[in-house]
């Protein structure tokens, strides 16, 4: 069956970096784009952007054009979200989701605190 | 950017009754290919969002026929007939027609 399995929770300090993984299985990885969605504590869903899994070209929503990097390891059917120079406001759960198709990862809770 | 306005913000429904959620877009969501990329998601407490409806009215695999999406252009509705306990959570509309893609602000469904 189709699954997106994300890496585990992260606790980081401001200014540090992190890299979240999203491993896909049950389908051909390069047949579908991968999206990323942010959900701050108690808040709604915020679209971050997507990456073309055939070309590796990322597209970022305006709020995520700096400090955020989408990447791929196609041979491992894995997408990555890297966040550089972490800020307190990056504290959130980050989801990967296949696009289109309605399949989501379980989310990664990221806490940024000094 | 396209703004999706969901109403109501919250909804309290008796089990077995119908619930209706509105999603209004600041621009038409009909794409140049003739399709309208409006989706509905349900996020149950502590879970990832799950796709209910895509392209306005198509139910995703395994979604009960109690969930009915309708609308066109800028006005869309999700109706849930015969509300069941497992329907509680936050419902989001989402548009994939215009870049950047955007979510509505959510409607919280509670059971009376």
C-alpha cells in the first residue's frame, strides 16, 4: 500500500539547521510531485511548496523562499525538507504529501527553543 | 494569492444530522484545462489531514458517500449527511488551481 513515512521529532536551538525526510513506498516515486505543508501549534495548514520528483525542481510559496530547501534522493524514494537558521516561529509540525493523490506522511514535530 | 474563506468557523451538530461547510474563493478556481482543482480535507485530532474530495465533487478512495462536494467558480460546499462520531475534526478546503496553492482557514466540526 502507498505510504509516506517521515523522520522523527526534532528539538533544535535558534540558528541551527535540520533536515526532515519523507520516504515513499507503494508507488513509483517519480510519477508524483511531493508537497510540504506546515502546521504551527493550534493553527491551520500552510502550503510551503512542492518539488518535481522527475526534475528535482522545487517551487516555494512566498513565506518559504528563504531558509527552506526541498531536495530528493530518488534512488531511495525519499524527499527532504531542510530548514536553515531556525527561528522560534519554525516550531510546527511539517507534513509531506504526494501531489496529487491524497497521501500524507504522519508529520514531524519540530520544536525550536533556546 | 487566492484567499479561501470558510464558513462557519465552527459547527456543532447532532449525530445523524446534516452538516454544511462553505468555501468561497477570491478568484475563480476553474483552470484553463476546464478542471476545477478544489479539494476538501478532514484533519482528525492528532492525525494528518485526509483527503475527502478532489476536483470539487469526486470522493477519494474509501470516503463514504455521506460526504458530498459541490460548487463551481468561486463558491463551494461540503455537505456531510448523517454525521457520525468519526466525522469530528477540522475541515479544510484547498485550491490547487492558482500558484501559490492555498488552504482555507478551517471549520471545526463538533458533535453535540
